[in-house]
């Protein structure tokens, strides 16, 4: 009942509602779209279709029907033979992804799932680290606050992307093999942990600032007067007051983490290329900064850049707009 005014304020913000619906479509498509599309099209994102590229290795464009042949036929002179005349054809909704001929549409859906897992996983890890430390620093203060604050400032003083690269390279041999089939692809846990640990100072500082104010609130003093323990005051009364702030921050942080994963992919510290994310799809097209792909006008197709970029743009902008709408709905008096 108490949440109804907040919901009504959010629903009155048409931009936030539209962004929420778009975000819901992106999430559902990313989670369930890949398996559904693979079933309907009779192939998945890892299947190779060599006849989906021409003699210049240029992939076919959107809405193309290509021979459903997974291995190219060779002529006696070692050249590529044309596909069998009566070979079945399969539909590539968004065309092929590269010279190896994988389905760009299914890979885009699968990549969305992995990218969202990294974005949300990074937020959960950051909260797991930042929430208890921020609560302790803000509620108890004094020497505990000083120690936690100095450590946080030390971490913030280093370039974030450099820290992510260093730790990612160190963790890769241990965490990259950890995966759960169809749920957690290889490399996703490693990147989510790395991003979450080294962005935890954002929620930590937000929580500490609020706790410094809330610990002197009248309801806290009333709880102390009736003999409530610090633990009860913190978890039953103060932490619930932090949830609106953390909700707004979390929506923005998921989008930020998706962009960080793209950046890590371009510097060779992201997920392995065998794992499809929106970042790794762009890397497949353009290479990393250490090993860029040479531009070939005959083989180049703009679609391989447009589709992943649009997916990233839509997801991040929707998350930011939903976050803004949630902030206005949760704290109308701040407007």
C-alpha cells in the first residue's frame, strides 16, 4: 500500500515508462530470445555457414537465405566449390557475423544475455562489498570510518580501467574456466567480479554518507532509548532507508558495467572471443587495440558495427532513463 504513490508518480513519467518497457523487451529477448530463435531457425549462434560469405569474404546482409551447409566443398584445384544445387536454405535475420558465417541475430541475443549478466553481476558484487563497509563506516564512524575511507580513497586514486586490466589478467587463469552451461558462459564471472570489486567504492560512499545522517535521526534515538541493539537498528531500520538510493544507483551501474565490459574487450582483457557479448562482437569486427583488424573495403559491412552498437545504446539509455524516473518517484520533494 505504501508503495502505491511512488508507483503512480513513476507511471506519470511517460519517458520512464517507455524506457522501462524497452528495457523489459531487451531483457526478455536476451534471456529467452537466443534459444527460441535457434529452435525456429534450426541453427544456433555457433554454427558455421561458409556459404554465407562471398568470394571476397564479405558476409551477407540482413534477411538473407543462405545454404544450410556447415562445411565448404572444395574443387580439385583447392578452390571453393559452389553449394549443392538442392541444399536447404536457412534464414539469417541480421546477416552473417564474419567470414566464418555465424548468425548475427542469434549472437546478438546471446551476447545481450552475457552482457546483462556482467552488468548485473558487477552491481551485486559491488553491493556485497560496499554495503557492509559503508554501513560500518557511516554508523560507527571514528577510527573505523577513517580506515575504510582511506582505503577507498586509495583505490579511487588509481585509474579504474588500469586496475580492471591488471586484476582481470591475474584472475583469468583461475576464473575463466568457471562456467555454467546455458547460464554463465566462460569469462563472465571473471569480468563481473573484477568490475564489481573495483567499483564498490561508489555504493560504499553513497551508503556511508546516508548513514552519517541517519544515525542521528529521531527514530534511531527512540530505538536506543528502548534498548534496541545496534545490529537491530542497522538492519531493521537504517538499511531499508538505503534501498531507494541503491535502486537508482544500481540501474545506472548496470549500464556503466556494460560499457566497461566493452572497453575491456577492446583492450584484450574482457571475456574470451568464444563467449559472445556485445563487446566481443565489436572486437570480432574491429579487433583489439593491440591487434586491430585491417580495413578491407571489399569485405567490410557496416551492419556488424551498427547492430551491437544499437543494442548497447538502447540498453544503456533505457537503464539511465529508468533510473532517473525512479529517482523522481522515490524522492519527489528533491525536484
